C-alpha cells in the first residue's frame, strides 16, 4: 500500500469530515437559543420538615381556672415555596458531530464553494497539480478506508450527559405528622407549673396552586389530637384553616397576606373552648450563604379576634433560621423568634423569646424524622403567667403528593 500523499485540510471524503472543516461549519451554524425559566417563588420549601410545623402555644392559668393548651398550625412557618430551577444545557463545538449528515451537507457545500469560487475578485485557490485528492476523476469510492482513518482519525459521537428531569412540585398533598415532646411548664403557669409529656397527631391537606408567574395561593386545612400523658383533663382536639396569597417581591424575597382560623375543642363533651380568627401579614427572605448554608428570616404582623375576647391580641414576630446541610439526607437548623403580644381586651402584654435546635433526617423523598430541643422564656404583665418552658421532642412526618 502506498503511503498517503499530503492533502489539503479542506475536504469532504465520503462521510468523513476534516477537523478544520468541522470547525468552519460550527462557525456558520447559528447557536441554539436557550431561555432559562425564572420560576416563581423562593419561599417555603415543601420538602420534609419545613412545610407544616404544629406549635403548642402555652395557655395562661387565669383566675377562672386552667385552659387547655391552644394549638396553632403554621403552614408556612416563615418560609417560602421554591420550585426547582431549570438549567438550560450548553452546546459546545465538540458536539457538532451530533448534527445529521443531511443538516451538515449543505453547509459543507457552501464552505467548499466559498473557497473554490471566492467573491469580490479575490484570487482563486489553486491546488497542487497532479494531486489525486483534487482530481475530479478520483471518486470517493476509490479511497482506501485505512488511508482515510489514518488521515482523519476515528470520529466519535459525543453526547452531553443526561440530566435527571427536575422534580415536579405537587399542587396538592396530604401531610401526616406524629410528635411527642416533654414540657416543663405546659400551661405557662406562675402558680402551679405543670410538667408533662404531650402527644400530637395531625393531618393537613395542603394546596399551593400557581396564580401567575410570581403569585401563588396557599390553602390548608388541618385536624389533630393533643393528648397529655398524665393530665387527661387537658386533652384537646383542634382544627385549623389557612388561606393566603403569596407574592414574590424579588429574588429570594416574598410577601404573604392571609386569614387563619383556629378551633380548640375539649376532649370531654367536645365543647368549643377557643375560636380565633386572624389576619396575618408576612414578609420573608432566603439567603444562600454557602453551598450548604442557608439563612431564612421573616417578620409577621398578626391580629387575632378570639372568643373568649380575653384572648384577642395583636402580635409582632421576628424570626430567623440558620440551616446547614450536613449530608443530602441530614440537615441541622438553629431557630430564634421574638414575639410581642399586646392583648386588646385586657391589660396584658407578653414578650417571649424562643431558641430551638432541630435535626432532620430524610428517610426518603416523602418521609422524615426530626428531633428538637426548645427553650422559651420571657415576661408578662399578668402576674399568674410565666412563659418559661423547656421541651425536647421527636417527630415523624410523611408527605403524600396527590396531584
């Protein structure tokens, strides 16, 4: 076999492309346009432990007797819902071989035509005489495949790695929660503090349909049971309804306005012991401080109109949460909240601080196990009220996407 003669790098032998020709083709191709979707809200994550937090609100021991513990189910818990971002793929010059031969052939012909028939009177390119590579009588079928492979090399199709599709955010889901925790002062009493173990089981139907590119409806209905290990007289059942509109204000910032109703029933006889309707305004923000570190903080203004009226009040709450992802399955968080409550039908003002440490382990995409330790302290102008309370608890949660 004769050694291959030196050939010009601009040629199209059969189905093979020279490297220089491929690059020239790439320069003529228009790059594909990709538009990444700037999806809506960065708010409350619907992942595992951060969606519905059932918080036990200590109830003061008034002169008329001991009220059972009131429970409020905060569906948003100061966070916002963040659908996954869509990342547009990038196309590099190495992927030009993915185009079909039918797409490349016209462009290659145009490149060759521009070289052989230049415009504007430019001097024509004259190939070396006697070079069989430019001889019109030489057909592509007469080329030795081994010569072609030695000249061009083996062409391999390079495809970008397949990315898993983004997880679809469910519009409606059922959330089941079961928790148990100790409480050093469950009734927030200054006179007779009650230490007990409390068990809470609840189910929440949560809907978060989109109303626009940056607006979302938040609607939830929760029902549950609260049981004390020793003080059966304080056992209660509760219902909670929550409807709100959440609006993205800027990247990582959201606002929400909504209505909340709480109903507290005594276990014995099922009498309604507390009915509270609230108007709530929330402003929140999320900041990604590092790859695994995130800071969430919020402000909430809430006006409660309660029956009995002695429970009516206006509250201001500021809070922050520092979350660190130890592993994809294990997260740790530290919370702080300051709540100032001014009672409108009685001469009472409460200031409460709460510090809480939380560890959450995701057993799978829809199930989590969490443990927490919380310390509540503060002051009250009511002489019979002492908000100081220390609790340690564990919780199991299951999120069941419906559609």
